[in-house]
């Protein structure tokens, strides 16, 4: 089998195995949540999943893809979710939480949710109109900081400071929800674009699913870590009567969850390429594993990644371990030798031709 076929098959098998890994990790986290009601157990399982997936893709993916993938996983994982407690804060009745906004579930889920969806479309349209030519690093830097500051406004609501300032709860929540959804799209759209440029030619769908799967896995991890944070701060509302004390520390959880993504802003300069949107970030013809730590520092190529029905030869296995520039020079030399051999006369053919000419003359 040709060397190129082995190399392509190895990359494809890696991507399939990567999707399987993410699938197994997600199923494991779901099973853990169903079996155990302990937030600590779920948070430990999420932490293990974070390091396993982060290590796997950092070692086996090419450096540029690995850096962005790790940054995306870190960003979503650190966006801790406090939505469980926030739902009770918003919808508890006066008997359950006297100081609360007392939204109806219909208003909180349908009205705010619908307005948020519409504002997400506005965010996509404004991004395309005004920000589609900015550099990835600058845009992600500004949008991440703005999104953190906007989320920090939830602390004002949970501390009931908006009421002290004379701002109604309905207006405050609706306004912050609109801006959060717009900023979320401004933050997410550059990542969608750069994801598309990290997909090798011929394997776009598989590689995109692999990278986007890591992003979605980060959301699951953030939910587990957020639940643990709420438990540590004694924020455990259940919708019972007289649970005002359960919300005393909710503002602390919200503030910490808002500031945690700042860590990814610091790491952004090392993990995100400083190029304009639309410019290539990697060679589209390169493999997703080209230049990875595994291929740089480990000489042994794992047999399951290259084993075919008849198996590659030892010569092909040795070539698979060599850098691309060496392979290209060898291929060029082989082509030159082939062209040279084609132009040289063949003594055997000349002898046969002379015998035939002598036979016909006689």
C-alpha cells in the first residue's frame, strides 16, 4: 500500500478514535451524574475528563490545533454555571424568597429566552458587519473581557443592588440578557471561523466535530464544577418555603464564575494565532497530527494506527517516522531517478531488436 495511503489512514483513524474518546468521556460523565448525586464525585469525574481529553489532544494533534483546542476547552470549562440556583432565585414566590424578583416561569423561560435568541441573531449579524476583518487574538481578547464584565452584572442583581438604585428587576434582567447574548456570539463566531481553518482537507466534517465536541465537553465540565462551587458556598435552593438564606452567597458564586474566564485571557497570547480572520492558520493539506508531540518525540508508531489488512512493510514504517521535508526530498530524488532511467537505453531490448533484424534479413 502506498505511503500516502497509510499516512491518510492513520490520521483518519486518529480522528475516529478522538471522537470515540469524547463520546466515552461524555457518556461517563452522564452515567456518573445518574449514579451518584454527590457534586464532589461529579466534579472529580469532570476534572479527570478535563485532564484526559486535554492531554490526549495536546499530545496527538499538531501544535497549532492542540493549542487552540486546549484553550477552547479551558475557556468553556472555567465558565462555571450557576444557572441551577439562579432559576430558583428568579422564580421563587414571595413565600419562598421574599426579597426575590418573583418572575413567573413563563416569563423567565419563554420571554427572556425568546428575546435572548433574537439578540443572538443580532450578534451574528453585527459581527459579520463590523468585526469580520479583525485579528483573532485582538477580537477574542476584547470580547472575553467584555463578556466577563457583563456577566459580573449578575452580582448586582443577586445582591439586590439594582433595587436600591431604582432599576426594576424585569428591565435589569432583560437588558443584561440581551447584551450577554450579543457578546456571546461575538465571542463564539471567531472560534467557529478558526475551527473551520483547522480542519484538514478531505476530513472537514470529522475534524470539526472533534474540535466542537471538546467545546461542548467543556460546558458539561463547567456545570459540574459550578455545582460544586454552589455547594461549597451553601447555595442549595430547592423551591421550599422560606429559603432566603440559601441565596445569601449566590452573589459570591456568580462573581467568581464571572472572573474565572479571565485566566483564559492571559493564556490567549500563547494559544491563539495572531492572524486576521480569513487568513490561513495552518497548511490545509497538512495532516491533523503533523508535528505533534507524539510524532516528534516518540519513534515507535503504534501498530493499530497504521495496521492494514496486509500490513505495511518495515520500510514504510520507517518512512512514517521521518519528517515531511525528508520524505519530500526522497520522493523528489526517486522521481528524478525514474526519469533518468526512462531515458537510458536498455541493453536487453537492444540485443533482442538486433536478433530480430538479423533473422528477417536472412
